[in-house]
């Protein structure tokens, strides 16, 4: 495993964070920081796919045109 020497800080709503923490620990049975590391690795490897909602497509149009 690579050395864990980077730091990531992201602002999210406290409600969304609480749901994320609960779901990652209940459904995946792992602490949420481990899950975030897996998400980053999957993205970097081209294994992560995010499907936007129709509202997200309208709001962030050019982001999802590719």
C-alpha cells in the first residue's frame, strides 16, 4: 500500500456527511475514510462511474456533456 501522506478536505452538508458515514459503516462494514480512499483509487484507475440525475445535468450542463 502506498504511503498515506496526502490530505483531502471537502465541505459538505452535515446531514449528507452523517448519511455517508452511517451507510459506509453499515453497508460496507468499513470506516468511511477507507471507502473514500477506495473511491479515489477507483477514479484514478478509470473504474468509477457516476450517473448524474436529470437535475444535476441541467444545473451543471457542460460538466456532463463529455
